[in-house]
C-alpha cells in the first residue's frame, strides 16, 4: 500500500486553509440493509436524510446519494476497518471500494471560508441553506468537490488529488482580496 | 443561472446538472421481435416538443441520480421534477404530456 502521507501534494501555507489528518475512505453503495450493517461496523448510524453527515469521534459517514455513502476514518484504522466492514456486509449485496488515495481532505476555516468557496461554488452557503452537518458534492469552477460543513466557519473539502493545485491556486487568487 | 429542484437534494444550481434527453421512452422488452422500423423509432424518433416537455436530467455533480423534469421549452421554465419511475404530476402538466 502507498504511504499516503508521503505522496500528499504540498499545500500553500495560508491562514484559511489546512490539510486534514491522513484518512482512509470507503465508497459504499447499498440498500437500507447494507447501510444498517455498515453503520453497526463503523459505530455510528448512517444518515438517511439527504445531504447529511454523521460522525462519531474521528469516523464519519457522509450521504452522497440515496444508496451512496463516503465513509471516513483515520488512515491507521484502514486495514482493520476494511476487513470489519467486508465481514459485516457479506450477507447483503453491496459495493465497498477503498478510495483513500483518490482524493485529499482539506479544511477551509475562518470567517471568510464560505466567501472563498462561493468564488467558484454556486451553492447557497448561508447557515440557513447549508447548516452545520450538511454535506454534498458540488462544483468549484471546473472541478468537482465534496463539501461538509463541520462548524459555522469550518468546511471540510474533499477534492480529487490531481485537482489540488487547481483548487488551492484559484482560492489563493481569490484570497488576495482578503484583509491582512 | 437556473435553479433546478433535485427530488433528492432540493434546489440546486444548473451547473450541477446534465441533460439526458426525452423521458418516458420504454425500450422494447423483446428487441428480437420488433421490426427494424420500430427499433429505429425507439432509437431516434423524438417528439421535439414546443411547450411542456418531459425530459431526463441527472444531478451529475451532486447525488448522481437520474430524475425526470417537466420543462417548458419555449420559456426554459422548470414546472416540476419527479423521481425516475414516477408518473408526471398531473396538476403540473395541464394535460399537455
């Protein structure tokens, strides 16, 4: 297995952007039965409501579609968790794919986080329309991204690895308008 | 920018969607038994409606699901959206579809 930390793209040093801890990611597709079994193995309930994320400690399950979830856990738990999930899900039809190295996690934080994102993302990121705990795939200019609001001014962003430079570069351009 | 109502995710910007052509076209259940003309019609003949048109859309940069929409092709107004497999809402069509 590739050492994920060794191949992470270098991020520009900014006061509104930080990398997240090395993460293992699974793409889960399955019906309600599979969702329940996966939730038990993961130690949390998979969200049924559209565009919501549930987290317990460092683990999280993000609703991406009616039968599609992204499961997140610390990288160190990856191998064990994969075996655990595969064993739990064995009785029911499902698809469980390790996508840990497909994308990287970033965190945009601070009072200008939603303003920065709105430079390229057309979603309404006001707290009423995009409350804490909401997650969704969307677009940022020409790239796809996954947004998860962890706090009023903290966004977890998952972006496909090769688009990191594109994404952070555009954000850096936009951030030139920020004070300080 | 248009705001399109995804039946799963709610109102979303047009940029997240992809158009998928006319809706409610059933593939012949036994392709071997239909004539070449019937098969050609299934593949190529479309209504090209002027007015309220039932069409497929995909929330490709969101939940990824296909759904159906009623859109007025003269005004580009979305009248209603509904999940794939459902009948168009009768109140919204005005008997046009």
